[in-house]
C-alpha cells in the first residue's frame, strides 16, 4: 500500500529497564544478537509499503540516530521521502521535552502537513513484534473506521496496573477501554499502535493540546470511545509479541527467540527484518569450543562453552570460560575460567579471569556498559 506513512514515538517508557536504558531509548535496545527493537516495527512499515517514516525522539536518542543513520538499510533514503528524525526542540510553547504523544504530534505538524499520504500508522516503541500494516489499513478502509487500534490476545504481555485493554463487539468495534487496571477485565491488549487518516490526526492533535490533553490513550481515546464521537475499531495481530518494560521481560524475550519455531514467526522470509550492517569477519570457533542452543552474531571468537545464550557482535569467550542462559552485547570479553549465567552484559563489558557471575533467570543481573568485573 503506497498511501501509508509511519510515525514512531520513542518516548520515555524505559524506567523499569534500569541500567539497560540509562544511555539509550527502549527503541535502541539490542535484541536477538544483531537487531535493535525499532528494527521490527520499522521493517514492518516498509514491508507494508510505507516510504515516509518519522521518528519522534524524546531523550537518550544518540545511539538510535547512529543506528538508523540515513535509513538506507530500510530503503528509506530517497530524495523527497524517507526517514525523518523529529527531535524535541525548545520554543515559546515547548519546553524541549514532549508532555505526551499528542504534544509530540502537534509539535511536528510541519512534517505531517507536508506529507502526502492519506493514512498514518502511529506506534510506540515499548513492544517487540512484526505486523502487516497493509492488512490493518485494508480493514480500516473497509469498516469506515476513524481510528483502528492494533491489539493482541497474547496473555504474556498483560500486566497488573500497566497497559491498556479493550472490549470489542462482534464487528470489531471498540466498546470499552481500560487504562492501567490492577486486574484487566478484557483479554484484548492494545499494542500502542493505531492507524488513522493523516488529516484527522492533525485535527485531533491540535484540538487535544489546546484542551491540555497530551496523552492519546487515557485522555483523547478514552473520551472518544466513551462518548462515541469517533468510530474506533480493533485489528488483531496474531504474531508473537513482547512488552519490554522490565529487565525480566527483556531477558525472557531473548530467551523465547532462541526457540526456532518462534523465531521463524518473527523473522519471516516474505517480510524480512532489516538492521544496520556492520562489516565483520565470520564468527570463529576455536577447536575445543562448545556451543549449544544459542544465537551468535558475526565477529565473535568462541574458545570456551556457550549454552542457551544470545551473543552479539565481536564477543570473545576465552578458553575455559562458561556462558549459560545469558545475553552478552557487542564487544563483550569473558576471560578464561570465568562463569557467566543468568546475566545481561551490556556493551563492552569485561569479565575477568575466574570471576563467577550467576543469577536465576527469573531475576537476571545487569552489568552496565563498559564495566569490568
């Protein structure tokens, strides 16, 4: 569908991820050995025909800009359309930090008004999933909806006091919306992504902010569903999905993607997930190395034992070292005799000779970027 554009909001939703998001946005969080979280939604937009995508930045976005670059890996580096960064900036009406999604959209009206597509997909970046936005757009047009919300029935992303849950009628129209309930009443979890006509989005954002309504879901959408002023429908996404709102959730996501049957549903041949390329030598397995049930990116040197782990680019596991049930990000170094289990090692972490780092997989330990232990 060539009449579709994207708007990705990389807001400040990473507080519960602690050390993992102290230097980066959730959208820039490394996953699955070589990808970032934003790769999945961005690739889904491109596969659905979007050639014009805006990235609304909030904070800690330097690594995200470095990763996305000109957008050439996603074929979003055209002369008139492509990837556009929309950072916060200070004006008499804007203090430099967006108060919410609607404030961010209103602050970037120039981008929306100069775009020519009829429909826009607006997504958050706190979940990892793939989606057929072209199918979502087809349903949106067919039903005559004003807003179409993406939802899932996956129980794993339900949370107490976190998230938005919707009730639908037989035709798929949204009847009720719960915001952050202690015990969700509905099985349908809103996935922080919706489709709307571009002109209607501009009108709603301007009207909402003028009334001091800065949050889309709990203010504008909640009122529209309650009053019936907008036709709001749901579109079900059947692909696997993960809510990345805690260290445990991040660890579980990577562990789930070690399973081939789940990975095949996410990394589909007909809808590939693109990412930034980095020229590296292939991973080298030294004689005597043991690797089992793991994912390894290129540029690694494996001399020791690696089991059920996700290993990013440039990691070196020395002879006699053991890595089990762990996530080791780019350029990590596990020295001889070290034992790492149930841990997440951020970029450029060094584990010295003979050091043991062990934690239960239900409560993984995070070692911050650049640290030596």
